[in-house]
C-alpha cells in the first residue's frame, strides 16, 4: 500500500513539475501581441548587450528652399560595454570626424588630421547614457503611443514619443538650438528581431518649422540606424 502511494505521489509530482516547466516555457515563448510588452522585451535585451556595431545616415529636405534631399550625416561605429570602449567615424557636410573612447579618455581627429586627446570625466558616455542603445531605452520606456505589427523575422514597432523627451535627446546629441515649439512631428519605427528581441533597425522621421532669416521654414529630417554584430568581440585600441 505504501509503495503504491509513493508511486502515485511520484507520478503526481512529475506531472506537476512538467506543468510548471511547460507554463514557464509558454510564458517566455508565447506570441507577443501587446506593443508595450514588446517594448519592455527590447529594453531588457539592450540592457543585456555587451557590444554592438551601428551604421547611421541622416537626410534633410527643405521644399521651400531646395529640391531633393541633402545627406547631413553618415557614419558607423562600434561600442564595447565590457571594456568601456567605442569607435566611431562620422561625416557631416564633407567634414569627417573620427573618435575613439577608451574609458574616460577620448581620441579625436578631423578630416584625417592629427589625433587630439581629451579627458571626458563627468561627460563620459558611460556615465551620461548618451550612446545609441541608451537613448533608445529612454524613448521606449517613456513612450505612450505605441503600435506594432508582426513580420516573418520579428516585429515592427511604431512610436510617437513625448516631445519633451525628444528635445532632451536632441540636446544630448548636440542639437541645443532645437526648441519644443519648433518640433511639429516625430515618429520612430523599430525593427525588432525574433527570439533575441534585439533592435536591428531604427527609422526616425522629424518634422520641424524653424525661423530662418525671418522666414518660417518647414524641414524634414529622416534618419536610418542599423544595429548589428551584437555581443561580438571588439578590437578597439588607442590610436596614439
């Protein structure tokens, strides 16, 4: 009798254990249908990132002044959180800037000139959270107007972020002259990879109305950021 009870108890415990494991697996792998849940998954994935590379381009259009788009910036770079290192090369209106950061020491040169060094201290990217992923985490976390759609390899997440948050991020990027009343529209589209929840592409569309020589001028800024090579080993060394 005791043996039968023990066998029944073991069988019951086995079924309970299987049910718990199945429940946990289902909870972590079930189909995401809520845009805010997807945002949180992307935020958590970015927090767990050790390193990544990126490529970026930004185009400006001002229909009242000129025809077609003008490429404002283009560039690429890599960020190594594990060792507090980053490398980036940016071209802005035919002017190139290269920067390598090792800890709190920055090495910068313009248009293939000589390298200059600068100690970052409290303005360090590691303390200020001004790198690409940190900026996106802030936007995702504070977004209230969020929608999503499913694709074969993941999801597309559309966000209309808070204006104050956008202006704050622009100031962090060096665009201190942008005022909240000049920002008319701003949308962000994220491509999020299935399983890993890594952000693989970001499209920003910004509409502004700025006073240029007494004329209210509408302008549009469109940028695309590609993120890749997540958690790969990075070779970043000081140039001098």
